[in-house]
C-alpha cells in the first residue's frame, strides 16, 4: 500500500497518543448528517482512513453497518480493540479492497487531505450505490484565539514541503489561494456525476489539559517521525508557547477551541 511516509511512520509510532489527545466530534453534527444522508439500520457506510476510530464509533451509533479502512497497522489494531463490533480492513482510499457498490455513503474524517484525490474519487465512485454520498469531516483550529494561532504556527513551520495539510479555514470562512480547502473542492468540478457540495459547521470545544495539548502536537505525523532529540526540542518549544499565554499557563484544565467542518456531496 502506498502511504505518505509521515503518515505511515508517524502514526505507527503515535497511535496511542493520537487516540488520547485528539478530540471527538459533536453529536449534533452526526445527527444532522444521519438525517441528511440518511444513515440508519440497513444502510452501509465506509470509513476511509479511519485511524483509531474517532469518527467510526459515532457512525456505529446510527445503526448503519460500518466498514472501516485503515492502512497503518498500529492504528487499525487500536480501532479493533476499541470497536470490536466494527469490521476493519487494511486498505487505502485509492484501493480499499472492498466490493463495488457496497456503500450508501463513504466518509473521510480528518483524512481526505492524505489521499490522491483523483484516484480516491474513482474508488469512491466504484464503492457508492446510485445516489450515495461522500462525506468529508475536519476538526480545524480556531486561530482567532492567540495561543491557538501561535501553537498552529509551530505545526506549519516544522512541516515538510510535501506534507498534505487539512483545510485551514474553519466555519466556512474565506479561503486563501493555495489553501487545501480550495484544492479538494476543485477535484469534484473536474469529474461528472457529482452534485452540489453541502456543508455545515459546528463549534467543537475540547476540554483537555496543557499536557495533552503538548501531546496533541507530538502526535502530528511529521513530528512523530523525528528523532528523540528533535522531538524534545519541539516539546520544549510548545511548552514555551503555551507558557507565554495566560489561558494556557500552568498545568490545569483548558479548552481547545475547534470547529467541526462537515461537507457532503452526492453522486448519481
């Protein structure tokens, strides 16, 4: 399977930290999505790049059959431990190994930016039954908060030039030229059969601690692949940034402000 080096190695090393430090998604977002598609008993949904199952476990609440696809063995193993009732297989978004026309919906939560868009869309078209939908979900940082902006700056400054990045604009705000949010939308325009992209946005404040916010950074794929000495320097820099803001100074409970951005589009 072809997987970006940062994801293949980084998430292999950081599967446990990934599960502990990353937020879930609002139940209101799941409820609206389930009504819109719909997702219910008797329907089947494929979860691409399912990771440790952060969104998979919510999909399972709808009663639909969930088929999770995850290429990184350590992430897949954690998902299987947490969700023994969900079928999980080794595959990629470009080559899932699943049978054609098996899905009423295909979901990619916090993962679409890792995929080769044209090949992934071809695979989604193969998997979907007529009238089925593709759903893309991201938790994005609210960078209107000063400490979050400084925190995210570390992430992007350390990212290699070829690192796929999630959309930066939260809450449906304006998108700059070159923003990954523009690129994924344009991929649909070049392919026949896709409808209008629908979207909803929800605030998703995540109750956490300063220590876990540090670990959230360390679970980032391109940082998890660094050698121990460089990781120690990154950890120290993150702690210094958090220590410079009143809201994150100390070691107590804090709120990490996210927005959950949900997009869905139907295919003929």
